[in-house]
C-alpha cells in the first residue's frame, strides 16, 4: 500500500488535532483529590497508620456521622456512648447555641480515640443553626450581586466563624438551580434560576470557605431545584431527560468540582432517566453516585448522603438496610442514620461475606481520614 507525502501530512494533521482531545479526557479523569495537601506523602502515611490500627468494627464506625442539638445537654451522654462503643467518624450539630456547641465539641473530641469530623449546615452563616451568631445574606440575595468577589468574601467570613467554633465541614453551598417557583424547600437557599450564575456564585463561595480552612459540600446532587416536593417528607420525582439534567442540574457541580469542591451531598430524588430501578432514591443509586458522580465526572472528594432520617429515603428499608444500600451505592459517609447499631452490624457482615470488598471499605474510611491533616488536626475550641 502506497502513501503519498500529502496523505502522510494529512495523517499527522489529524493525529495532532485529535491528540489534545484525548489529553483533556485524561486530565479530567486524573482530577486532583481536593482533600490532599502539598505534603501528600506524610498525609498518606498518617492515614495508612490510622487505618491499619483500626479493627473492622472501628473502620465501619467511621462511616457514620450522627446529629445532636446543642440547646440542651441531654443527648451528650448518648453521643459519647456512640463515640466510645461504635467509633463514629463525625458529628453534625443541629439548632442550639455557640457556647454550648463549643463545650460539646471539646467534650466529644476528648472522648474520641481519633479526631472527629464536625459538620454543620451554615449556608448563610452559623445563624442558620445557632442563636446569637452572625447571619449573612441568603444565597438568592448574593446571586443578585454582579461581583462574585463579594460572594467569596462572604464565604471566607462564614468559614472563619465556622472554624473558630471547631466546625470542619460546612454543608454548603447549595448548588441547586431554582427553576420551580413552587419549590418548597430550596427557594432563596439557591443563588437563582440561571445555571451560569449559580455556578459562578457557588464557586466563589467554595473558594471563600476553603480559604478559611473549612471543607465545603455541594448540595443537593444531582439537583433539587426544579421540584415541587420536599424530600424531608416524600420522594420528589424529576421527569427530565439525562441531557436536560446534564445541561442544567448537574452543570454547577462540574464547575464546583473543577474549583476544588471538597465533598458532595447526594439528595433523595427519584430520577427515572438516571436510575433504571423504579422509585429508587438517588441517594441509594449506584448508577448515579458511582456511575455519574465518581466515574463520569471524576469526583474524588467525599460523598455524603443527605440525612438518612428524611422520609424521602427512610421508608425504603428498615433495620439498617437503607444505610447498607447507601454505602453499596458509592456514598462514603452515612449522615444521620436512623438505626446506627443495626446498620453497622449489616455493614460488618457484608464485609465479612465479601459483599463489600476491603478495597471499597478502605477507600471511604481513608478518604474520611484525609482531611484531618488538611485541617491542621483537631484542637480544642477557644472560649467564646
């Protein structure tokens, strides 16, 4: 077979035209882990040491983040018992006051064998959950500002307040594109109805919070903006094509992941175009979490379920089945489980029977340990 000079030139022109495309694909797939520090070798060594020192029971315990309100001290002993007996990985604080929360944080950290990850919903500042703390404008107000650097400054201040109180992960920002005026739960928690504006403001908020030394969490994946149902009480249905979801709902997450988003919170939504199993919540969907978020989008940060005590998912299994399904689907951390002890038993049995591989368990537990170094480890919260 003969090749002319022209045909060879055309071959090389096509080759070098296509090459950048494949290079971009490789770069996307090799996305940087947002939880890794510059001294990744020391970080990896610490994580491996901690993991190797754990029993199977301790490793599984790390997958749970439980909730407590700081208005009263009545649940403190209950959380202490969960820390000591079940080796939970973290605590999310619900409504209360800043002084009591600081005291409880120090108490729990002192109780735990390993550093706890402390979380809070502080979308517009600590005032979202705590009395006598500063309230910043809600996202819809910030979305109306043309200068995104102002949003970044707001995020930084929110992060500084959270860090001072011992909070390591702020479950913010909301990345939902609020396209439905009848939406009962998102509304002014969203930056607006335009995907570009939501993406720009979301990225600015992420940069600000992360700059303050606090982890961020984009929610509610893959998108809770165009619903007329509250997933706290029932399972919303999104009757949209995959193309529409990819171009609107998922779009802000792509931009946020590129900007270094630390974690993603998965919503309880029924999305037939993305999940083949009828009425299965997105938070229990391997196709959505592992297939789309992790494999297609290349996300390497932490993946949290939305609260597992919400009706949108809680009715899909009893005695720890929901928690097991959520982990099998690809979630790393099980937030606010309804039946922790039974769920832990099921997860341990699944590991022992090989249903959950050691590699899969290690991936999530180690991912949960990585931030301890990035956050400067855990120190007592100063008096407020």
